[in-house]
């Protein structure tokens, strides 16, 4: 690790939003994956998750301590992030990332539970003195919901609220930081353009030409199991969906108004 700290691309996206496919593509284009990969699960993510098993375990431990889970649509109480427990959690996170990623190169850090702990991760990046950029993947909420329901254990309404909470938290906590919003559909249809866009914010070392044949082979049709693209009935969810997809299409920042309204509604539910 250099004296100036590591270089990081942090993928902060909702579960089932193409985060695994994106992490693998970015690694094939020059990024470094964690040493201890969580194993692929047949029938759920056959091609791999490309995320750190110790990182998942730590996030799950924190969620249990807080009496919540990875798909709880209610944000974690903001006061917790200033607590002694959060300070200890930051220390352990820093230990994990230092063990899991190599000393040099561009780290690809992906774990959907990051969205539940965005303020914590911003502090980790600052304490590591990392040269970091954030990637916010977006996928049709109806496809995410269908995928989560297919997994079992969650109903459509809760899955849609979880989608909203993850997307809004990731966007809100990365304002003013280097970031790129990208869509899963665009990754499957023109991955070279998506990588080129991410490369404009990445600290270093992404090259779409590094392993084109390998990326083409990886992005096979089997990655897209859910093709339902119904617009959300909830006007607020639809507005967040529209502004995030607009940002992915244009390369500009998302319109803050719909995202702020959604965030305030989420906080009101918690109150």
C-alpha cells in the first residue's frame, strides 16, 4: 500500500442489480478482487458474487447487533454512526480491507450491504486516506423485486421499499464525491461504454481492451433471468427510478429533488 493510501472503486448497489456482473467485468479490466471470495451459489448466482466473505460476515454481524437485516427498508438510525460500536466497526472494517486486498493496484470493493452502512464506509475511506470513486449500479426495480421474491422470504412491497432505501442511501451519501451511475442493461448491451464511463472517475488502471474476449464470454445471456420491466406503481419509487436511469444514460448527476423526497419519507417511517 502506498503512503497516500489505496485506490478503490466501491460498488454501492442494491442486491440483484448487477453488482456481481459489474464487479467481475471491472476485475477483468484491471481491478483487484478480494482474496477470500464468497463462493458461488448454484441457482442463485452461478457465476460468482466476487465479494469478500469476511466482509459479508462482518456486515451481517453488525446487522444482527442492530436488530435488523440486509433487506430492511428502514435506514439505520443515524445516531448509531457516532457511537462507540460504530467506531469499533470501522476499525474492524479497515482490518478486513487491508487483509483482503493487495498492497497495490485498484481495489474493486463490492458488497450490497455497503448501502446499509454508507456513512460508516465514507469514514473508512477517509481513515484509509484512499483515492476512491463510487459506482452506483441501477436496475429496473420490478426486475430486482421479481428476483428477490423468487429467492423467497420477502414480499413484493417490502422488496420494493428495500430497493428504494438502498438506492437513495447510496446516492445521498456519495454526493460531492467522484462517482458514476450505470445501468445493468447498459452493462449487458455495451459493457465497453460502461467501463469507459467508469474509467473517467476511477483512480487508476481500468482498460476495456485488457480482456475483451473474457468479458464477452462472461456476460452471457444467462445473467438476465428477470426481464419484467413494469414501471413502479408508487409515484415516488417511479420518480427515483427515472432520475437514476436518466443519470446513467446522460452521465450527469441525478436530479436531487425526487431522491430527497424519498429519503425524507424513509426517515418518517423510522420516526
